[in-house]
């Protein structure tokens, strides 16, 4: 079993290039099922989740090959299966995103219930309601779900919650449906805009992505294209917090600052100096005053940055608060930070952090992907040595994380 060892590190200095977005790459890989010609994807992050999605596509009959570390070529012309592999589906929730494209392309799909990080209830009912509204029949057998339809037909679909996955799955299913589909109360995340841009390059008619109302006019078929994945806003936010928590001077490159406005705003509120330019953000110095955060769907403060900010708040003197509104089970990292001496109390969905107290190195566990990143950040400022286990979670969402941190001056290594 691999572990990450972090020792108290000097203030981070230098620059780091942000990888392509995991949360944009996964739905775009799934959407490649819809095209019948060659597709080239650039800036695809080299991650465990991406490997799993590539394997899902290959088992469905798609030709997928990595021509470079971050370049993937796909041809789905010979797609010949509508059943997603049970083991792969169990490893990663995002593999459920192939259901919409399979339904559109083959008229049927079969899948087991998805796995992934245990951060709370993430029901798939909104995905299935969307498929039903388009005319699909849904069947449940034990822990399997199947959907089938002779001819998907456009309609108006209102989402009870602006679910990112449901919005993506319904968009993909609707691209080849007959007529017009309108998704109301759609999620607005940048990753959905990237998916829509990719689909348009293949010939789909999608408008309104990035707003709460998305319109898809069905077409007969989709072709191929070349597309570059957008930068990962959560990785960018993580390295910005790393610069701040260490009181360093870090330039984050290949970033779209408009995608992380709440992160920038909260760092500035804490007293950190933040400079924005074209595709770079510079973070200088540490925080000096307490802050409050509340996670919300985009464009609100991202739930995927909550854990990293909890680590940062331990350095901010006074009382800090974090309210989690997106996932009900997303404070599991608190117990691990408490092992390091963090003064954090949790009541329901609110964490109160009494900052300004020194942390001590400890043996901790990455309870999920972003919790793992938060523990690395805490380990860099804690006295002594921090040993992080269950780091497979971290590898699901961060490319070359130790190398990137080491290049900034962090004392971090991976051991067997």
C-alpha cells in the first residue's frame, strides 16, 4: 500500500501548471460515444478516474488510444455493447455518464449502480427522470438499471436540483433525440460549458450552457473533432490555497480565473494578496483574519474546495465557519485534522474552526479525494511528519501531485 509522507515545509515559491479538468474530461470521454468519426482530446489529465473511463469505453467496443501522456484518440464507430462493466462502474461514479450517450446511440443501456467517493447521497433519480421524460423505459433489477427506447423525443425537463451529472447525461441523450429538448434549472458549471462546446464541434445543436436553461435540438448523427479540455479549477484552487497556507509566493498557470471567483474572493477576504493576469494567478503571503464559507452549486463556493479551506482556516486566528449545503457527509476529514491538533467542532452541516493554533504531524487517512488534498496542505504547516494513507483517493483527481508540490519547495514523498 502506498502512502504520502509530508514534512513541515518552507513557504512555497515558484510556478505550477494546472492540468486539464478531471470533471470536464470524464463527461467528454463519455460523449465521444456519440460520434462516428475520429476524436482527438488534448490536455486530458493522467488520472485513475480517466483510466477507468477509457477502460469503460474500450469494453463497449470503442477504439481508444493514448498517443501522448495527455492526448487521447477515440473512434466509436464500432460501438457494439450497451452494458457497462460492473467492476468499473463500482470504482467510479462518473462511469454512469455513458448511459445517456448509449441510450442516444444504441437505444438501450444497462448498468449497475455507480460507486466513487463516499461523501454523501448522490442519487441518480434525476438522470433517470430525464431519460424517462425523453421517452425511455427504465427497469430496476437487483442493483442493475436498464433503459431502452426506440426513439428518444425532445421535451421540457425541469431538474429538482441543478445536478451536474444529470444535466450532462440529459444533454448527451438529447443530442440525437427527435425535436427540441429544454433543460430547466440546469447546472451552470464550466465543465458543462466545455461539454457543450465539444458536442457543438461534433455537430450537435446545444445552446444556453452555463445558464439555468439549456436547449438541445436533436440531429441525425455526430461526427468527430479535436478538442482541448479546460484547466481544472479545483486543482488551481488547491495550489492557490497551498501558496496561502504556507505564506509563500506561488504563480498558478493555465487557469481561468472567472471559474474560481469565490476562491479568489475568500483568499482576499482572509488577507492574502492575489494578482490575476491572462491565464495566471499569483498568490502571495498568508491569511491574517478569519473567514466564513458556505458551499453552493456553481457559481457559489465549490464544495470541492471546502476541505482545503478547512486546513487553511486552521491558520487564520479567531473563529472561522464552514457550512456545507451540497453533500451531507462531507466533513469526514475533520476527524483527521483533529488528530493533527486542529480545533474544529461540527454540528450538523456546520464546522467551526478556532484558528491560529499550531498543527502537529500525525498518521491520517484520506477519506475522499479533496480530503486527501486538505491533509497534504495541513502536513506542510504541521510540526514534524504527517503520514497519509488511502492515497488512491488523491490519485483519482490530482496529476503528479507530489512532483508539483516538490517543485514549489514542499517536503513530500510517496512511499510503499
